[in-house]
C-alpha cells in the first residue's frame, strides 16, 4: 500500500507494474490474507495501525480479484483502466499534440514493440500494455535469476524510456 501510493504519485507506469506484482503475490499466497500478513505485512517496520491499513488494503484487493474473476490470471479493472488511459495519452501525444521528444522515443521503441507483440500473440494488447508486459517479463526473469540476452535488455530499455516519458506526461497532465 505504501509503495503503491508512492509509485502512483511519482510514476504511473511503475505503479502499474507494481500492482501487477501485487496481484501475482496474492495469487502465490493463494488469496490467504493471514499468509500475506505473516510473510509480507509483518516485515514492514511500521506502527500497528499502519500494518492494519496495509492488511485491509490487501484484503480489499483479494476481494476485488474474487469479484472480478481474476484468480488465475488477468488484472484488476482499475489497473486496466489506467493502462487504457496511458494508451490514450500515448496516441494523443503521437497524433494530436505531436510531442517531438515522445515521438522520437516511440520511433526508437516501435520495432521492439512490434517484435514483442508478435511473441505475445495477443492481438488485443495495445502498445502500452505490450511495453508494460515486456518490462514485467524482464522483472520476472531477473527475480528468477535467469540469463537475459543483451538484445532483450536493449529492447526493454526502449520500452522503459518510452514509459518514463509517458509517465512524465501523464503526471504533467494531472497537475
């Protein structure tokens, strides 16, 4: 909760990636709030009332995941809404606002987005979801201490730069 709040305030793309990770953690602990409390929440060096807030936050996410039928896979609707908002802004920056810096970063990432989309074989994903999925896959590979090819690292850096600029524009738009 605390990390999510900070990421949502500072970098919306990092927030989405963090929330995807939280969803996977909840699944890994079989939606058991007591296991999450014992293994995650209790590790926070925070007062009891903050730990209780964190536990309630996880419990609410668990409830939403049940209600939205995403126990096996998928993402919470409010997270999907954010990714759709990011994609809308992405399109707007490329077409209506014609943001030169953003367009340059997009051109740099474009072929990598196309290549990764072909690997994912999910035509429903928009370009921002593709970038986020690529970075999340990279995170998982790193957590598993798996070998990552330099080409993959370079491609994911183009996604990272694009999403960083998009997050900056998103934050500017919210002000």
